C-alpha cells in the first residue's frame, strides 16, 4: 500500500508539475518535528490524530510556516 504522503504528492504533481513536492513518510514526535518542517514553505497535513496535529501546530507557529490540514471520515 502506498503511503498517504507519496500518493498525495503524486496527485499534486499531476495537477501542477512546476512545484517541488517532497513527501515525508516519518513518525513525527517532539524530538523531530522542528527539523522536519524547518526548510518547507507549506506543510500539508493529513494526519489522523489530534496529538500529532497539536504538535504540528505548535511547531509551525514557532517557525512561522504555512499549514494546510484536512481530514476524512
């Protein structure tokens, strides 16, 4: 099964091949979140739990990053 980040990156590249998309398939926690998002322009969050979403929000606020998030049921 294809990871969500890779599937989303593939789809977004079909929509706009001029943007650089780097999917990151990684367990996120307080020890690595700042390093994971330090060099990005926009984060697209497709996480499926609130704990991770809160962690991302705190980190992106600290680094002043744009954040797009969504969820499905």
